C-alpha cells in the first residue's frame, strides 16, 4: 500500500480539507466522523478525483469503546498509519463561567481532550510497532490565550497544547514526530456548531475581515508533515492577516 493518513472529524471543514490534501499527495486515507452520509460523500469524491483507497469509520470520538473497537477491527495493512491528524473538535456556547452549561462543558472536554486521547493511544501504539509516524494535533489560538466567555473551550485547547508537548517527549525514543497547529479565525462549521445552528450569529463572527479557510490550515499541516524525516515542527500558529490575537481583529 501507499502511505496512509488517518484523519478524525473528516466530514467537513479542516478535516475534509486535510483529506483532499493528503489524497492529492497520494496517501490512502482512513476517515472518521459521526455523519455516515457525509463520510460516504467525501470518500466517493476522493476516490473519483485522486484514485486513492479510502476506509471510513463512523464513530464519535467521545465513545471510548467504539473508538477502540472500530480502529482495532481494521485489517493489519490499514494499521500501517504514517500520519494521524487529530482534527475532531468543537466549541459549544459562549457564556461566562457562572452561566455555562454542564452539557456543553462535557461535550467540549470529552471531544477535544478525551477523544483525542482515545484515538492517539491506539494509533501511537501502531506507530511504535511500525517504528515510524507523525501525529498532528489541531489546537487553536484558544490554546495559547484565554478570551472572555471562552473559559472551558480555552481550557480544552490548552490541554491539547500540553498533550502535544507531552506526546513529543513520550514518543521521542520511538522516532515519532508530533506537531500542533494552532489556527486563529477559520470560517468553517465551527461557529455554527458553537452557536447551535444560529446562522446569523455564526456569520457575524467573520464580518468585516477575511478569515482563514479550511484549506489554509490543511496546507499548513501538509507543510509540517512534508518536512524531511529529521525535521519536526513542534508547533505552528496560523492567523488571518487581519487578526493579531484571539480578540484583536481589524474589521473594515
């Protein structure tokens, strides 16, 4: 088989863009997500456009047993994963801590932190056995700063930042590269999910400036992955030109 990339949250946004970039670069793909119909659509498009092999796994990264069983059920030749992109993540709500929703908090921590851990534990052991691999963790500017009402989402992305550093240390003896990519404002389904389907509120986030798009981040991930084997990009922060910090955006 050719090289293999496993991408979580591949049904839309940055995950879907990563699937296109890695397929373009002749990687076979393992794509995971919660929406079976979207995974099937993306898979068919990639196969038709790039003539690559694609495996789809339908699961929610929050479900530990399902994550483990679905991954371990893969045939051995599909466990020769070269690149893991831990992309699955979300934000729910934008409330001060005293008004926050318990359900929103659990969804964010279970997806952004625990889900990343469940997938990483399985796949990193494959990489150790195979004596190669590169793990890319999708962080956020929210993992570098804290902004008003971002409390728990920022905490979850600070955890990803810490886990990225910890993985780099733990996997160092095995020659496995580990990279974090921390985007600023990216126009995807992110804000629509955060505001629970409120399209007007989601669109307002990007008013007056040109945000990043998913492909900007996917190409940045590919840059890190495509460096020579002796080079590891520990972390990268990528922002729109109009954005200086999490809260400092120049809007025309």
